[in-house]
C-alpha cells in the first residue's frame, strides 16, 4: 500500500462531495437591477422563475445530482407547485430571505422578521422543514455579527451567507475560507462560498457572474485546488435566470449592471452540465454535516468573539 501520495490526494479530491446551490429568484429580483426595478413593481412583471427552475431540475437530473435551492419567500408564495417539485426531485429547499433585501440593510429585529416570514412561507408551501439560510448577495459580514445569533435562535442548522473575499458589492475578506462555527456554544455552522488562492490572493471561485464570464477551465482549476490541495468541499452557486438567454432586457439599467447580468447566458447551461458531471455534488445540509469536525477547529473573526447564541 505504497501508493504515491499525489494519487492519494487526487483520490481524496475525487471523493469529496461539493455543495451545489441554486439561489431561486426571478430575473428582475437581482441586486444588479435593484435601483431600477422597485419591489412594488414585481407583481406586474412577467415571471419566468418556475420554467427556469424546471430547466435546472432537468439539468441536475441528467447528471443524477441533488443540491440545495435557496428560495425567496416571495417566490415560494407565488409558486408553491414549483417548491414541491424541487423537494420531490430530492433537492433540499432552504431560505434566501423574503424579498432579497440584504442583511446589512436590517437591524436585528427586522432581520428576525424577514427570516421568520421567509421560512414559514417556504415550509407552508413545500411541506418540508427548512434548516439552511443564504443571505441575499452574501450580505452577512463584519457589520452584522448579530445575524448568526438570530439564525441560531431560530434553530437554523447552517448558513451559507459569507463571501470571504474583496468584491465591490459584498464580501468579508477577514472571514475564514472554509466552514466555521460563528458562535461559541452553538452548533450553527457557516459554509462560506468558495474562493481559490491565486498568486497569494483570494479570488471568488464559487459561481455567479465569475462562472458565466470566465472560461470553464478557471472553475475546474479552482474546484480542483479546493478539493485536492485544501482537501475541502467547494460551495458553488448559480441562479435559474442564468440558464435563460431569452429573458427580457432591462434597458434603463447601468452598462455595468447589464454587462454583469447578460454576459455568457447562452453558454451557461452547457458549462453547468460540464460542471455537474465533472465533480461530485450534494446538498448543502449534507456538506454541513460532513464539515462539522473541521469547523470546530476553525478560528473565527474577532468581531464574532463574545457573541453568544
Ligand atoms: Zn440572490
């Protein structure tokens, strides 16, 4: 049993189950269009989310992959059949907040109401128990240390709400790159979205616009690095609207927002298919369980010390 160590680590990498997640929101509910489409207009805009989710369910079924669908309460309320179909296909249904307001726009009380309302709505629609939460636009950061205490108080098992990287819209660069326990005395676990190390710097590598805009080879390299060098699962995310190249265009959005939202839509389904076939994927609740022991050993950012469950 003198196998060369590189093949052992390759084997370990090949066996790691990565976390696959879908942030379920409609094409007009994204942060990039927040300034030009108000929430009170949402009900008057043509919805495409259910058809896009069904496309995603088929794409994952074709690779025999199950993942987690972090869903807005607002969407769940209007598409209960879609939520049930997600659950019936073996995926985890979890919460993405009620209407995509970012956590750092709330105080603790308003955040508590938002996540309670979202979870209740989703659970009532799907008849399933919600145990996971993803903040809209990864908006838990150094400004909102109380968010973890509130999630723990409401009994969530895990959160995947931190982007441990510098980014223009979000990010908490001081946060750990891998699973950690944000609160002393609580079993709540945080599963940050994946970053890779490139030239000594952290780079976003867990999906979103980066996956659409950059060649697939970048994501393959990054996930291999995380699995084989770090020996950890990747946490990857995308949106149903990203597999919908025919979605209406928002003409009055900024050039930057339009570039960010529309680039690479036509190639997205093919890239996703490559991704889900090439690596092993599972639900985020499974990844949370698999990461428990290593999360215990991870030091937390200073801003979280002294915050109790
Ligand atoms: Zn979102």
